[in-house]
């Protein structure tokens, strides 16, 4: 049953990448992404969050749930900073799109 969660985490990460490729990742790779640094940082934190999601699901699937404790301690402040930076970014100036 835990492999279902790995598949869901990978599917969600794939959807996030596909959704933002045209509006952010593509222009960023071409050097055309004229965004505030906060948007770039928010994007990096969001992708890190998705990587942690996949890693945690994979660790449980492999039978190593005790290994998740370290990533959980990393994920909590990352989630707080990522959500608060997004809120500041949206409220202070136009969104990062």
C-alpha cells in the first residue's frame, strides 16, 4: 500500500513541474525570468518541499520510517518560511507569475 503514496508523490511533483514549466521554469532557463529574488527563493523552497514529500514516501515504502525524523525537522521551518514568503510576496507586490 505504501507504494501508492510514492506514486502519488511522484505524480504530484510531476504535475507541479509541468504546470509551472511554461510560466516560470522555461523562461528561467532561457534567461527571460524577470522576477524578484523572493519569487526565485519561493520556487526553490517549493521544489525542495516536493522533493521531501517524495523522499518521505519512499523511505516509508522501503521500511525506514525512522529516517524521516530528520527530514521532518527540516520540512517544518521550510514550510513556514515558504508559506510566509509567498504571502508577503503576493500581498506586497504582484504575484510571481
